[in-house]
C-alpha cells in the first residue's frame, strides 16, 4: 500500500487510475470425474461435528 500511495503522489493520480478492475460471471466448475459439484443440501452433511472434551480419568 505504501508503494501505491507513493506512486499516486509521484504521478498525481488516484489508485483507481493505476489499477483496472473488471468483473466476470464465474461459470460452473466440473469435478475431475466430470460430475457436477455437490448440491448445497449435501454440503451440510460433510461438515464435522463438534468435539467433546472429557476430563482426564
């Protein structure tokens, strides 16, 4: 950030003048097997359960 600020001071411009941003829609990525990714309803089943910490016996 310090370098960008220094460049802006030297060139008398704003960071938006130095960096161009564009947005694109991301497509659906396929898995290695060619199947579509798992649906959001199946993702909840993949989450780990909370661990129980028991006192030393």
